[in-house]
């Protein structure tokens, strides 16, 4: 009988295990193949980031209002107004309307016409709104006189000053001693108090009165909101002088001196009124009938003429720093101190 090899069982076991491995490998390959061909589930994709909504275009800014004459108040039919480069002609009632370009909310303006002094200025940024504007009408406006009384055009016509004036009611500090240390008579101090309380509302066309009056031996020079009244006994150069339209400025009056007094009065009321005209923003006019003439007049008293008061009103219709012929500043300027002497 034939002999059976002793390792035949081992070989059979090995063959069985090899066959089983082959089947498993085939199954893995088939699964991988099926997956690579699109079988099974697909991984989820991230959701797109939502985009913010597009903001609406800014609304156009419309500036409208009425154009009138600074001197008289009549409506300026047919005048041209230009704001930020866009022009419109006022209708028969002086009404205008300007639609500004997209993104523009203000800018430089100009009001012009053949019978007007062109008024230049600035419209501040903002939404649609009503802005009434004005310009000087030449048919009832004495431009040389205006230049004299508010720009120093009489004494220095080659250098027109920017407008100087008060923007609030002034406080008055009245020194009770002169530059030698001698006391000022109480009745003289009271005379000044009465004059100042009367003329400041006139000179500002009712906009301001006197915020308050203090007396003493100190000073308020250089302090915003104040006018200091000082006294001197030196009459060699003037009977009075004052800073023009300056907060923290001074009025200097010559006290009890020949040529500057009037009979028993130690000072002339005319001089006090004149110097406070300077203090509130006026210069000399060169017109003999005017209180602000700047021409020596040997008289005790005088009041402002109707024309002086009218042009004072025009002064207070324009901002500090307005320049010739009628240009408003973009912002409040810092002006150097100037003095007028009488």
C-alpha cells in the first residue's frame, strides 16, 4: 500500500486559509471599486456664506428756500443761486430749489444777479432742508459807505478789513480809577453806565443788550465776553480810543481834560457813544453828520444817524470775518486786534 505523506494535513490547512484570504481581498476590492464609481453616500458640502444686502443709494439732498435782499427784505426774483456747482434761478416769488449731486450734502454757495452784490458763503452738510438766503440789492445799497463804516474803507481804502462784531451780549467792566490812580467821580461812572445801557441795543439792532456791568480797580482785558472801560488824563493824542469789535477789548476815555470835557461834564457823552460804536464793530465814515465821522467836532453830544443805524443792521446780518465785497468765511476766523482812535 502507498505511503501518505505526513505533511498533507498541514498543506490542506494552508490552502484553505489562502483561499479564504483571496475571497476577503476580492470583497474589499469590489467594495472599493463600487465606492470609486459613485456607490455609497457623498460627503456634505459647506453652506455658502450669506452676503449682506446691498445698501440703498443715498437719497438726493434738496436745498430750497427764498432769496431776499439784505437791505430791504424784498424777494429777489430772477436771482441765481449756485450750491456745490448746481444752479437754479429764483422764480417770481424769490423761491429756489437745488438738487445736489449724489453723495454731496452741502458746499459753497453763491447768490448773484446783475443788480446784486454777489454773496458767497457755505452751506453746511445735511439732509434736504429749507435755507433762506439774502444778498445786497445795489439799487438801495451804498457800497462805498458800507466799506467805510464796517471795513475801514475811509481811512484805509486799500486794505479792506474783515467784519468784526459781537456775537453775544457784552459784559462791561468799568474801572473806577484813572491811569494816575485818582478816583473817577461817581456821577461820571453813572453817566457811562446809562449811555452804554442805551446804545448797545441800538448798535446791535436789538440783538443784544448789556449782559452785566461791574466796577472796580481791576481789568478784564483779554477776557472773552468783556469790554473794559479805562480812563486817562493824557489828552495829547485823543479824547477816546477803542478796540474794534473785540471780545476782551477796551474803551479808553480821556478824563477831565480841556478839549475832551464839556462844560461841567468831565467827559463828552458824544465821545462815549462814538467809542462804543467802535467797540461794537464800526469804523469812521468821513461823513460830517455822522456820530462815527472821525472828524473832530466840538460838541457835547450826538446820536447816530438813521443811515448809520441801518448799516449797523447790515453789519449784524453778516458773520464775523466776512470779506469784501460779500464773502462769508467757512468757519469762524481768529482776527487780530485793531484799534480806532478819535
